[in-house]
C-alpha cells in the first residue's frame, strides 16, 4: 500500500483503531502462545500447528503495518463539516434508477470503509465516482460492466 491519503469518517477511524488495538494487545499474545505450545510438541520441521501459527503471526504483523500506515495517512471527515448541497464523502444519498424506478440509499465513504452489503460505497466505486460533486436533482451516467445506468440524485443527507 502506498502513502495514498485514506479518507475516513469518525466511525471508520474508530473501527480501524479498535482493530489495531485488538491485533496488538490480544491477537499477538494469542498467536505467541500458540507458537510456544507448538514448539513444545518437538520437531518443528513437520509440525503443522507451528506452521499455522507462524503464518497467522505473519498475517497479523502485516495487517498491523497496513493499519498503522492507513491511520498515518488518514484524512478524517468531520460529520459537522458535511454539506448537503453536493454529494461528498460522508453523505447518505438516495438515487433513483431511471430505467426501472428503483430507489437505493448509499452512504459514501472512503475505500477503507467500503461495505457494499451495508450500502456503504466507496467514493472510488463506479457509483461513487459518478455522484461525487453532483447536486440533488442531477442525472448521472454510471459505467458498469453491463453498460451504462442512469441515476437521478433524489436526496442528499448528512
């Protein structure tokens, strides 16, 4: 991961800080104990418990490095600074599919917080890119693998 700016809401910042704290204070200790127990079994050259624990340790250390870098490069979106005139990170936006009339509600977040299953879409996703900077009532074209979808921005909320 490069030193790219990471856009986070207050909730996203807390979530990453909590994950980092858990990895450092709980997971590191758990995996160290697993390694210690596995070494106690004797020959580590053919010890699958030892290999699994070492792999988990490598994953945890890599994730800690990633989270620390993300937090160092974080730009926090303050909820009070969110404007409802144009779509920006932190807004909840209701869009209407002009072909089918379906309405969807999305919260625009940075890529680190993206969670499409919970309607949190990245500002870098196709829909996010299309609606960022647009005002209520705007019609936007969203390029998707199947073609182009037209959405109308129905409402912009904090």
